[in-house]
């Protein structure tokens, strides 16, 4: 087998894996790119709104001891981009976007957008009381669970990615399959 054949085979494997992961079989590249732009753009927008509202709190003690506040804004562009773009629900929403048109798809994407917006509001509000923190955590978890359930109804893979344990199990299984494929059998 020549190097060109090996390269072609590897590229085909990568295309197949990307198509499977993105749930984009039968979808045009334009549709997939628009979906990536919409989901990543919305997640980035929500994160940017929340991050813009976070102001580090300086206390007199910080000034006396010449220390920075405990809460600091993340530095660098990637610290803002990576969490939003690579969150499990954003990847799941992209799979839902690419799923064949069916009833409930737009409602599921709307639920994802609502969850992103609520999470951004909670990040910006930074509730200090125990009650506020509990409400924030429960509403975020509830919306994430509702989205994962709806996503699973449209596309099982999207539901597995959105559910935290499902995403971890799926990733672990994928790694295990790849390792098994690389192992040679010795008799």
C-alpha cells in the first residue's frame, strides 16, 4: 500500500467520523457550517454577555495586602471561546441542527438557546446567597436535563453528548474501540 493510498484511507476515515459525530449524513457542507456558526455564535454571545457583567470585587483588604480579588476575569481570547464552543450541549445542539427535519427539532433548539441564556444570566448575576445559588444550580441542571431528553428523542447521539454521564461513557467507549483496533492479536 502506497503512502497516497494510506493518506486517502485516513482522510476517508476522518470524513466518516466527522459525518457520524456531527450527524450530518445527507446534509450539505453549507448547512453544517451554518449550524456550527449559529450554535457556536449563540454560545459565544451568551458567554460574552455573562463575562462582560462579571466585575472583580476589590475589598479594602485586597488594597492593604496588595492582592487581587478572588474572582478575576479570564485572560486571553481562548479562555472565553473554548468553554462555550466545546461545551457538550453546544456540540449536541449542532447534532440536533443537522438532524433531519422533524417535529420538535426547532423546539429542542429553542430549549437549548433558553438553557444557554439562563446560564449566562446566572453567571452575570452571581448569586451570593445559598438560596440563590441553589436556584441557579437547579434551574441550570433542569434545563440541561430537559434539553438532553428532547435531544435524545430527535437523535440518540445528541442526547448522549448532552447528558454528562452519556458523553463521558461515549468518549470512553470511543477511545477503547480505537485502542482495540490498534492492538494486534498474538497467537
